C-alpha cells in the first residue's frame, strides 16, 4: 500500500483553522505512511490580519478549490477541511449554504453529486436526511425518494470506507413520539413507515421510525453497544444534538457522495479564541485520524 496523502485546508483566515493546521503538521509529522499537504497562506492568517471579510472569504474558498482540484486529479487520498465563516463567503459573493454544498459544486460544476452529511464518533454514527435548511422547510423534504437515496448513499459509503456491506440502520421519526399514530403528525404513517417497509422488502436492514427523544437511551447503560450501525436523522439538530452531547471532542463530519473523501471537525471557527493558544486540537486531530482510517480501508477494499 502506498503512503496516504491528506490535504488540509486552513479554513477562515481569522478563525482557529490556521493554528489547528500548524499544530497538525507538527503532530503528524512522524506518522508512518502518511503525508499532509497544506492549502493556505500562513502569512495571511490570524485574528489580527487586516483582510476584509470579503477577502478572507475569497481566500478560504480559493484554498478549498485548489485542494478539490488535486483530489479530482488523484493527487490526494482525502481532504480535511478547517471551519469556514459563511457570512464571509457571502461577502465574497459565494452563495453556497455551507461547506458541503460548495464541495459538491466544485466536484462536478455542471452536475453536482447528491451529498449527505455523516457524523462519526466512537460510539455513534448519524447521517442527516436534510442539512442546511430552515426547520420550516424540513417536512417537504421528507420524501420516499430522499430516504431511499440517503440509504443507498450510506450503504455505498459504508461498503467502501468502513468495509461494512450491510449496515444496520435506525431511522428516527420527524414528529414528537414519532407522530403518536398520527396524532402529532402524519409523516411517519404516510411516508416514513411505508418507505422503510419497501426498503426492508429490498433487503435493507432498517428499523423504525423511532421516537428521537428515547432512541438514544441505550447510551445510559455502562459499556452498552449501539443497537444499530448508523442512525438516520430527519434534520440537522435532531442528529447533531445527541452526537455532540455524547462525544463533542471526537465527533467529526464526513461528506458522503463526493467522488473523494472529505472529513472535517465538528466545530466552527471559534474566532473568540483564535490566536490565544487556547484552542483544543483534539477534534481536528480526530478528523485527520478518521480520514486516515477511512482512506486506508478504501485502499484495502480496492486491492481485494
């Protein structure tokens, strides 16, 4: 197996990303069979930089674009991205709602791939059915097609990057108590449950829909193993609240559906502590370690 090549993008120049990248380059310098490649400009970063918001946004986007091009050209095995500031992207004229959507557009400008956000932690894995959309827009996106495509993307990713060909999937409901038999909402009865039944007939191991407020109760038991390999959450906060509460320092974000592997930490730019030396690099290091693990599994699966 060849040494893995991991790209690091510095993220927003005024956030903690540049500091995290610098620490990662030193920390992983002696990691065997791995090389880190930095995409950024250490001379133009830090909380005291005189960059305008628009220029800071432009730079962070440019660094990502260069790294994605190297991924597409086969010069990187994975990409780890430091956090960006979405308002500065808007100041730079970049209208992507988030990192995930921007990466999809860069990966295939004329036909962006159908991506999904996956969050990995030592005891929990969660995939989101919907991502960066207002809460009021979520119900319209709860469709049989969206559920089916999310499950297919999850299965493909788990096969390639985790070596798990038939993951056990738990699906959460949208409404309180998973709709309470239609009393608190009808999406479970009319859409989610029939779709899960169809998937089960097609051979998918998927259970639910479960009430989101009680599903994670297993975690209260000492050394209890998760009952499923992956949880399908209906919307952003439904999935991120439990995983960031249970393991905030090790939960990382992976973008499924891209033609390359992308991992990021589960936190933001933390500009209030940028440049103070107080930033905890645990989560960023976890993102790099996750990228190495997933890329190594993909490499091994490819040679089988």
